[in-house]
């Protein structure tokens, strides 16, 4: 809904793709079929791309005022509707996995990564934890279940009291934290209304994996607020227009 920091993007993408962007209160489940109900009309829904927390979904009310989550999940189980990002796929967002990415590529693909990943340390490992606690002012520390930049400590930019607060949390529940070497992201000129300033960015590609792997001719450039390394929109970040050059086009 409008309270989400990415609501504008959701609306824009929905307009461009000619699909409805809906809230939980727009949906109703009857006889294990999901319908979009607006202004007295009703349309059956076949596929939903979820942009809300699973816990919030379970406790949200549908168009009839009743809890939506249980009946929606029942419809999913009956295969009358498909969730493109089914509940439980968030395991891929567990930041502890970062430490194992090179091993996963080797195990599943029998290949070595072409690009080096950011060195990642598991605070649940005693040796890693000792190193992290001794270098908190040099590292980036993240909760393994965090998202949107929430709870992230940028050690080189943090105040002493912030570092000590994270130190206490790591000692209390070390398995809930990882640390990474601080990487200075690329910058790009951004016009802030009065002048051009360098802002940190990251570029996100969209890769579709079916019978073949296809990189979509679209990309998203996230932009961090001034003075920040965190590009997430929930932390004040924004987005820039991104041009994708088609094959054969002049540079």
C-alpha cells in the first residue's frame, strides 16, 4: 500500500506491464478460487507476485473482512492460483548463505565463480566471531534475517556507541549476525535539484530461469542517499533511469 517506500515503483511497474497492483483488501477467496474485487466488479486471479511479509499476509484481512492468509494458502495448495514467490522462498535472502556462495557454485555447477564475492564471516563461528569483534570499526555487520538495509552497521562510518551496541548483540546471539569487508560501491552523478553530486549505486539485472537462462532487457539502478552506502528505498534510497543498449547499437 501507499505506506510502503516502494509503492511508487509498484504502481509504475504495474502500469508498464498492464497488470493490477492490489492490496490484501482487494482480494477475496471463494471455493478456493481467488478473485480481485473492486467497485462492484470481480475478476479471477491466476498469478500473484507477493510484495509483503509472509507474517503480514497471514494476518491481513481480505475484501470480505476475514483473514486472507489461510484461505489464500489453501487456494495455492489447491493449485487454483500461483504465488510467483511462494512462502518459504525467503531462505535465499538469509545472509548467512553469502559465505557459501562459491561452494554452492562449485557443488551444484562444478564451476568456479567468474566474479569474486565479498568476503563474509559467520559470527556463529567462534574463529570468525573473534576476528569480527576485533574489527567492528572496519567491517559491515548485518543481521542474517534483515532486509531493506535494516539493522546494518557500516563500521567505518559508525559512532563508538553504535559499534558497542552491535558488539553486545553479537555476543548475545552470534548466529544472528554476519560481517563483510567494507566495499566502496560505484558512484554516479545525481542531480539533487540544485547540483550534481556523486551517489553510491548498485545495478540490478533481471534473470529469468526456465528451460534456458534469459537476461531480460531491463535493469534497475538503485541510488543511495547522500553520504550513505545503503541503496534501499526503505532507507531513503531512490532509483535512476537505466538505459540498456540493444546488441548492435553504437556505443
